[in-house]
C-alpha cells in the first residue's frame, strides 16, 4: 500500500503523462504552423492540379468538338465531291451518247449520200449502156436496111436531086 501514499511527482506514470502532455503542447504550438502550411500548400497544389486538369479537359473537349466538326465538314466535302463526280459522269455519259448519236447520224447521212451517188452513177451508166445498145441496134438496122434498099435509095436520091436543086 505504499504505492498509494506516493506523491504524484514520484510516480513514473505521472511523469510519462506529464511529459506526453508537454510534448503534445510543444508539438502543437511549434508544429501547428508548419503542419498547416504543409497541408495548405498540398491543398493548393492539389487545387492547382485540379484546375489544370479541368483546363486540360476543357481544351480536350474543345479539340474533340473541333475535330468532330472537321470530320463532319470532311464527310460533307467528300459527299459533295462524290455527288459532283456522279453528276460529271452522268453529264459526260449524256454528252458521249449525244456525240455517238450525232456521229452515227452523220455517218448514216454520208452512207445514204454515197448510196444515192452510186445509184445515180449506176443509172447514168445504164443510160449510157442503153444509148450505146440503141445506137448499135440502130446502126445494125440501118446497115441491114441500107443493104437491102441501099442501091434503090441512092438511085431515087439521084433522081430527086435535080428537082431539089431548083
């Protein structure tokens, strides 16, 4: 029971408690400012990093929106190019068909003209041949007629000559 009669300062537990309290007070008074400063700087650094991350996020969203707009514009431009190409192809096809039709019509006209000239030449050739045949036939007929009646005609012509001269 002697332990009960001991004084507060004689007990080692009291000294440990007392020194712990004094240490806590000293640590609180001396360490409070640097600890708070460290925590404030850390919170400021975290806040600046959050602000930077927010700014970067905004820039990324702006870049994404810009690239999406450029993509839409590129798709529209590509579609316009495709549409223009299709129109050009259709126009060129129509022009080629028109030129082909004109060319065929012109060739048909030339062929018809050649046929008409060939027909005219054939008709002319037939006329010449018919004239030659007629002339040859007339010559033969005259020669035959002259051969049969030739002397008689000459005699009659001589007899008629004095009458015609008067």
